[in-house]
């Protein structure tokens, strides 16, 4: 399943709106924010149809999933948007993660807990905002808002230390950049180690991680950033996305894909967008001097022109010394 889908769930008192564009979307929020009500409305519509008094408007069927037999039901569902509530204990299991990976459905998971087994994007974590837009109709309007964002920094960042999520090509690239500018560069050796790598650091610190799969770590990283104003995060989709975004890879098709990747990424084939961008970069460079290898950086990516093109994508970071 691929593509972007706008979902409206409503009855005569309530209306919810949400747009999903990846295989995993997370909705967070405290009690009494309407999360459970959303699940109940979708369940009623699926069970009772028009007699439920609930309209679910979407190009794809929407339904809920729960109970002890979820693993028997899910393999028989295809091309749908499945809503799950945090009361389902299986959400944090390896079995559920494996089932999502193999599925051709989209999943909207309503939970206050982090789900480390699932590679969900920092861009696809939402809260529920209630407004009075439909107050005159006695209807409460609930729209989703993005909790975290991977947008550029509001002011220039000049890091003393850069912590890179992985230890592969991305780390090798940033280590080379940092060496040129007398900046420390460390590898966290995995997203789950990021908080340990940065918790006690008091310098101007920049974390570079794959935004496409770091959603489960964002709550703790955000709390660390609030406690330490010297800490910033730069979260592109992936290092491979940075290279593709630089414009140095031939082919108009690449830039078209980057404009709306959800139309090209088949969820059953790619568990996260990071994997898709790795496959795309590997495909487009396989017979060129820029042949990409995720485990070891091709030195061609450290040539001045290529290196600068990638750094130009990273708006808001100053790699030179301040004047």
C-alpha cells in the first residue's frame, strides 16, 4: 500500500480529521483528549454501517483491530487503514512489529507509550487539538497536529560536538566534516543509545539521526533538549535522503520522488522510508563513480563539490568557526 489518504470520522456531535502518508502513524495525548472516542467511532462504523450514525470518509477502508486473536485476523486484511488503541498489550511485542513489517496496510496507533520495535517517523507523531470551529453546529472539531518537526533551526547552530546515530556511511561522512573543522564527532551506534550519548554533555551539541525511524526515541530526546538549551537535533529522513536531496544524483525522476515519496514507497516492501531511500540511492549510483555502500562510505562523497552539496541541504548548521 502506498499513497496519502485524508480521513474524516464524524457523527452529529464530533468530527476528526487526519491525513496519513506512511505505514505507521502515531497519535499521542493525555486522557480526555478524544483518542479512545476516535477508536470507538471507527469501530461502530465498521460494525453497524449506516445504522451507527458515524461517517468515515476515506479512499481506503478504515477499521479497528484488537483482542487476543489479532494475529489471526491481520493476515486477512489488505489495503486498509487499521486503527489500534493503546489498551492492546501486543503493540509493544516483536510479533506485532513483524506483522506490521509484512503487512500491506497502514496503521494508526493511538498510544502514550513509545514503541521501540516499530520504525516510525518523527514527522508522523500527532496530538489531537480540539477547536470550536463547529461550535455553532454543536459539534466538536478535532484535528491532528504534529508534535515534533524535523524543520530547519530557527537560528544558526555551531556545534562543538556532533553525535551521529549510526556507525556506517553517514557517520563516516560527518566525521570527515567535523575533522576538517576541529569539531568532535561521535557515533551513538544505534538510535536507542542516543540519549546515553548526550545526556551528560554540556557543549553545543548537534544530534544527527534518521528522522524516518526515530519516532520512538523522540519523547526522551525532546525532554533532554528542553533541559539542555545547548542541544539540538537535525533529523533528515536519512543520510541517503540528504545525498539524493543534494541534486548531485542524475535523473529528474529522483527529484520527483522526493517531492511526494508516499506515492512511490510500497509499505509492504519498505518497513521505513529510510530503507526506501537507501535502495533508491543504491539503484541510481550502482554503475557510477558514486556507487553507494551503506556500510562503508565511498570516498567520492568526500570530494569538495559533493560534500558541499550535501552540507547545503542542512540549513541552519554552521560548520565553520564563528567570525
